[in-house]
């Protein structure tokens, strides 16, 4: 069904009108591995780039079970009630080829799913984190051109996906549970340092006391880190996605960050740096793909790696030999 | 002076005999940018690789002023007194082309400098951290072939140099000062997570109390991190490089680590992974060097970057164009 893909013009017109179905179909092209679709997708991205809006991109991470979906339901619904248009995207490198695993279960966001002011898109699938992240990043551009003011990018609290999301958002939020005293355990290396805010979720009922204790522990822990380049001091706040307490304060905090970082020039600067970063990331990934796909490299690689491991050859000599195989293969 | 470089055979013979002047001259070849010297250096490295010894590589980092040199003087002298041969190398990407800046001031290690069981080599110079780190890593191979049992690799507590050193050592030691309550401030992002031990230096006289306080603060902070892959729980210890207190305990700790990680297989596995890591690092750096040195790439790069920053083109399209310029240039 839907064999006919709309023309680039039709898609662009739809996106700029805020037509969700056209936006969704354009994102499908972004996510496609079909070269023709990709070509079309890049035409669309190119055109969307010039439609700059005053948007806020917020990254949200946390381990499974921390309540990311319910937090997004609560936070996102508050924003749409305020008249904002909210897009929810995801980066999940564990998603299978057939279906994204986070945001896939939309039953956890019953209100937002039916909210015409909200657009929810599960994680694209992909062979690699780099591929998944690239597609999400490009989808952000499309959503912004479609008039979405606030982009929430969800990611799972495992692996390197946080770094990828951190490099595409303005504000990065780490969700934590108020648990039974072990809330400081199991924080992924480096995540604390990226966070602009730590939000302790499920601070409700009997949990409130524990959540407050966790909050002061995190505040003390954050003290160990040097000041951020943005000059923003990361905050630790408690909230309940269930009863909504603390949720408006989080939005106020994000706004305070935006005002401060726009005034200092960091906000714009950071986005430019992110663009440059993605440019060089893409260059290097394309270059490496080309290199490692070269048949002569494929053939020589594993035997050389084995030799390096067993100290039969130095890493440098082995690398030289692999480069030589590449050059020979190109000719 | 010394225009005549000894032959590869002479250098190898000297290294294997533990001749410091031959070792130093071989390292000079490793550090040279002259292609002929490099060729010779790689022949030597190749041959040294097969002379495996039971060595320990210890990384030492800390901000300027923390007392790295005096610590190395104290720790290294104790080791040579025990009959060990100790090599002290450095990774300092800020070193100028003319002279390494750390370990350059050998007056801080009066004993070790004159100790025939010790070999001290300032940081190689280089255009990039990658280059400096590679040279130091290769010098480790040479020192080990020359019979040095313990390799100390010093680095400055700034920038990405710790990561580079961490990926070439068995044990990573973070030196801290027992200061006036601000000892937890200013720890570089990620360094705490790499440390196998935090050593609070200058724990002497009036400082002892402060040092103990700092120790418990660090212990609490280390609790925030997940277990290491090595299963080693990082330790926090106090020492005085001045009066030697705590120094023997540090050596005992490093040995306990070695015994534990050798028994579990982590030690060997880690070195193999480091070799593989350096192989692919080298492949990618050679590939990138080749790419960015291509005149067609040089010409197209900055205008494209500017376009990306200003959103006139998407990072992906720009990357494609740069790759196209590269392919065209190669033909």
C-alpha cells in the first residue's frame, strides 16, 4: 500500500503546512536505505534547513524502567497545553530492523499520542549507532521545518547513544529513579558529566523522602565536576510524572538555560559546533565505509589484526600494510 | 655531532644489552619525522616486539604542581633499590617542537637521573596528541626490550592525553593534592573513571589531616562509578613523596592489581585489546592523513565547513561533496 511516494514538492508543501502524515512520510525517506529515497530525502533536508525556527532540542536519557515514556507524556502534554508543538524522537541503536523498541509502545503515552500538537516517531533502525543518530538528527530538521517548537529526543541509558544525542540537543536531561538507596550506582561513565539536569522521577508518596535524599547525593556528586563550557550549573530536581509535581519547574529550568546560553552566545555557537562536528563525523564515516568495504582491505584486515594481537607485527607496520592494500585495490 | 647513526644491528645489540645510549638513540629515531629514520625505527620496533618481558606499565597523571616529578623520584628510586629497572616516559602534547616540557626539568629527580637502573626520557614532541602518544607507545616497546621491568608514563592533567596514556598502560594512577578543601574541584571529565588508584600526595606534617579528609571524599566519589571491567575496585591512598610514607604501599597495591588481573586473564586480554585499538587508531589516522592531505580535499574543505555552520548545506551533503572531491583527486 501507498506505493506512490509524493513528489519532493508535495512533501515540502505538506511539511511546511505542518501536515503530520507528510512529515511522517518524509522521515520514512530519511530512514530508507534505498538510494533513490535517500536522494529525495536529502533534497528535502536541504530545503528544510533554510526554515529556521526558534526551537529547543532536549535530550532525555535514563535506564529502562526509569519512566522515560511517562515523563515524556507528562512533560510533553504540559507543553502542548501551553500551545507548543512537540515532536518526540528517539535514538535507540538496539532497535531491530523491523521496529524501534523505544517509543514503540505508545500505550504509555495515551494523551500525547492523540494530541494533534504532538508528533511521535519511534527510533529509526540501522546497522550502527552512527546511522541511527544521523537519521534522527535529520528528522529533527524536518520536524522543525514543520513548526515543532520543542524537540524531545529520547535515548536509552546504555552504550554510547547518549553521546550521540548530547551532540544534537541544546539541553541534556538525565532521568533517575528514587530507589532504595542504590540510586547512585550504575550511572554510565560520562553521562553525569553531560547532564544539564538530573531529574529524579517517581518522587511521589512514600518515595518523596528517598527522592530528596537522592537529590542531595547527586548535588554533592555534581560538585565534583568542573564548570561546563556553557557556564550552566547543572541542576538536580525531583518530579512525579504521575501527579505532575515538579514538571512545570523543569520547563522553567530549561527556559532559564535557553535565556542564559542565548545571551552568552553559547546556544548559537553550540549549534554551529554541532553542525561542524556532524560534518566531520559524516566525512569520516563515509571515508571509513569506503575503506573497509574495499575488497582488498576486507581480505587483509583480520589476519593483520591477529598478527598485531599476538605481537608478530607492530600496529604501525600492520596499518601501513592495510593502507597499502587499500591503495592497490583502488587502482 | 653524532652524524653517523649506528646500524639497525648495532642498535638492536645495544638495546638488548641494556645500553642506555643506544636505547636513547633508537628512541630518537622513533621520534624523528625523517622517513629514513622512521623506516629504521620500525625495523627496530619489529625486532623488539618479540623480546617479551614480564613488565608493568603504570600511567601517572595529575595537574601541574601536584608533585608528579617528586613522586616519580620517590617511587622510582624505591623500585631501583629493590633491583628493578625503571623507565620513565611522558606524553605531553603541549611540548614544543624543540623540547618536552614535562620531565624536561630533571633537577626534580636528582637521584633517579643519576641512577644507572633508571632511564628517563622527556615527552616526544609532535604535531598532534596522536603522534606524541604513538611515539611514546613505541618507546615503551624499546625500553622493555632493553630490560626495563617497570615503565612509568607521566602525563599532564589537561586535555585528552590521559585517555591516550590510559590506553597504553596496565595501571592508571591519578595524583591529587591535599589542599585547602578544594581537592575535589577541577578533576577533568572522565579521569576519575579511568583511575585504578587515586594517590593523595604531600600527605605530610600539617597536611595529613586534610589528606585523610580528601581521601574519604574521593572514596565516596568513587562509589558513584560502576565496577570496572577489570573487576578491580579503585583505591584511594595518601602518600608523601617527601618523606616516603605510603610509597611502598602503592607498589604493593600495583602488584596486587597485577596478580589479580593476571589470574583473571584481564591483564593479557587488556594488552591485546590495546594492541588492536592502536592498530585501528593507526589505520584511521593514516587514512585521514591521506584524505586531508589530498589537495582537492584541502581546497574544498573550509568553504564546505562554513556552509555547514551557516546551514546553507546539510552536513551529509557537504560530506558527500568532500568525498567526491577526494575520489576525483585520486584519479
